[in-house]
C-alpha cells in the first residue's frame, strides 16, 4: 500500500471518530532540540553572518560615507560625491588641501604631477588597446535577412595580417616613446 504510514492511520481513525460524533484523541507536540541539528543550525548561521559581513565590507567601498573621514562633516553635496571618489574625503577638505599647497607654492607642481599621471595612464590604455587589436581574428558578422527566423548569412571581412602587424608594431613603438617621455617628465615631480 503506497503512502501508508502510522500518521495516516492515526488521521483516518481521528476522522472516523469525528464522523461518529466522538471526540478525537488530543495530542500535544513538543519540539525537542536535537544537538546535531542545533550544531548544524549554528554553523549555518555563522556561515551566513560571515557572508553578510563580506558583503557589507564590499558595499562600504561602493558607497560614499555619510561623514567625511578627515573633518567629520556631513557629505551631502554632489561636489562631495565627486571629490570622495577621487580623493576619499569631502570637497571642503580638498579645498583646504589645495589652498595649503597654493600657500606653500606647491599647487602648480601637484597639478602638473596629477596631469602627467593621467596622461601616462591614458597612454598605457592606448598601448593595451593596440595589443588587443593585434590579437583579434578576422571579423565576421551574422545577418538575418530572411523573415523565416532561421536563415542566417555570414559576412567575413579579410584582413591583411602583415599590414596589421606592421602598423601595430609602429603604433606601439610610437606610444612607448611618448610613455618614456612622460615618465621622464614625471620623475621631476616625484
């Protein structure tokens, strides 16, 4: 007999007694704490708490705090938001920092150093882009012209590999020279 259990038998007897007008057997359920089950639940809770803490740490990095870590001012302005992502403090602290540099006569050097670092980063990105372009295969495109939803035409473009190789080597050497010049100029400000 499939689906037969003592609990099914007890329920059937209870229903029969109710149908006869009798009072069914009263039962009290008490949940007993199984030690193994409790240990397992504790481990699951600890694991979940650890995961939540990791997520919280990541989210702290992804959000601007309410208060500036330097001056404890409330950071609510859009200027504070922009400054936070660049310098990790509020706009007012950045103004004070730049004012202090201006008084000391170091502001122009600081600005030039920042500009050179940005240019150097841009040149490095260009070089990486050229290297990626050099690695790519001949492009092909899939077009669906027919309305049947199944037919696909493939369009291939031919590339002159030798010319691409030559031009990418020239471009990389050109940008490497610019990179060296910027690094040389940057050493003056370090």
